[in-house]
């Protein structure tokens, strides 16, 4: 899924991004933007599910739960 965001303004170390699709607001770390990013720039972000990271997080959570239940 591709999402377009507009840099509305900068507030300290944060950028306020507006989503064109529904007008929602995202506060984003300024340091995670391209160096030449300016107010009014349109950013294209691709969002995808990371299946491997999801499986890894689930396995870590299950392991922690097993360890906690063994201690109880």
C-alpha cells in the first residue's frame, strides 16, 4: 500500500505530516526524513507487512510467556 503524506510544518525535532487520503495527522521524527525535506513536500511511503518480523516477535512473546508461567 502506498500512502502520500504532506509535510505541514516542523515543530522542534518533529515534522507534522498530513495524510492526503483522510486528513489524519502523524508526528514524525525530523531526523527520519530526507535531509532536504521542506514544508509542503509530498512524501510517498510504502507500507507492507513484515511477516518474518511478526513471526519473530510472536515467538519471543510466546517464549517470555512460557518462562513467566514456569516461574509462577
